[in-house]
C-alpha cells in the first residue's frame, strides 16, 4: 500500500466548493510528492433554484493541476490550480492551498487509526465574471478547517471521515462541510466511493426576490456521491478515472461528472 499512499488524492472536482479531493486521509513520507494533471466534464441537466428543481442545463469542462508534498512524515502541503470553461466563461478559477497534520496514530487489532487536522484557503486567481448560471465560481476567498479520522483495515481497506467549517470573506455564506470515503488501496490499484455534503448558512436563492440578485450571496448546499479507480503503472506513473453525481441541493446544478487524470510520484 506504500505506493498508493502517495497518490490517494485523486478526485479533483473544482466548481462550487466541490473540492473534497483537495484533502484525503493518507499522509506522505518526508520528501515524497505527487503531481496530478486532471481533466473532466460535468453534464448538468437540471438546476436547483433554491430547493426547487428546474430544467436549466449547463455543460462545464475543467482542467486541474494538483501537487502534494510531504514536508515530514506527519505534515503535508497540497496546492490546486483549476481552469474551467462554461459557455463563454473560460478562465482560471480559485487557487487552493492546504496544510495537513497527523495529530495522533495508533493500532488496535487489525485496525490502524490516524487522526489529523487540516487547514487552508482558496482565493480567485482571475477576475472572472459573477452574475449568471454559467459562472465558474463566486469570487470568494475562503478559509477552511477540517478534522479527519482515517481508519485502515489489514493494510488495504480504509475509511475516512472528515468534517469542518468554511469561513468565507465578503458576501458569500459560510458553510459546514463533511465527507465520508470508503475504499481499498493496494500496491497497484486504488478504489474508493464517497459521499460529500455541504450546508450553507443563510444566503439568497436563485430566482428569489427581490431581483436583481448578487450571485456572490447565493447559498450553495449539496449532497453528492462519487468514486475513483486508480492504477499504478510503476513507482512513478499512474492514472485514474472518476465519476460523481450531485443528488440534490440548493442553488446547485444536478448531474453526472466524469474525470480522468495522470499522476506522477517523486521522492526527493
């Protein structure tokens, strides 16, 4: 599982704070790092205006450059830079930088338990438009903190539960975020399925009153499921495919997302 522990960060959705892939429960060894080049497509057939489902549709294409590095065996740094295209809105979105620290680790029977804390921020890279449903973001600067519990069974099966709070500067509502991920990691293959949840505090709804609306103030909630399959070709190179689906939510598009990517692992 040593090789997979270097690359288990593979789902990289980037729109509307769907960034569960920016943090995982695995920690790198000191001097180990990964660079991930990902791309994907979201085929959104419906939109929840507030909590009301509508037939508003949208297609979103994205690319993402992700890097992770083990500063020590218990301390990682992650950086993500996404590029999005939705209709005529095409630009770099929000850079994300996270630090992750393993607070405690212990074994009991066939289980290994890791407890971690993560903190980071994201901020817009460009002055992209805000004011329509083809926006690629909300131009929000966000400070994010999370707690993680990562459990490994017999050095292969694992589950990760993480929860936290996203403080958003300006007009964008703050939110509670939580992710449960279950999977298996071996020397050559990695699989996971996950459930991702976000609940915003307050904010306005699309098609609400009074118009016109400031899209920076939209409150975005969602329930989302997904999964990833990764294969390691050798000690340096691997690739993944991913699938996700937004089940429901508030002021969010509904539909499937598809992703592919190439992973390069290195050791200093």
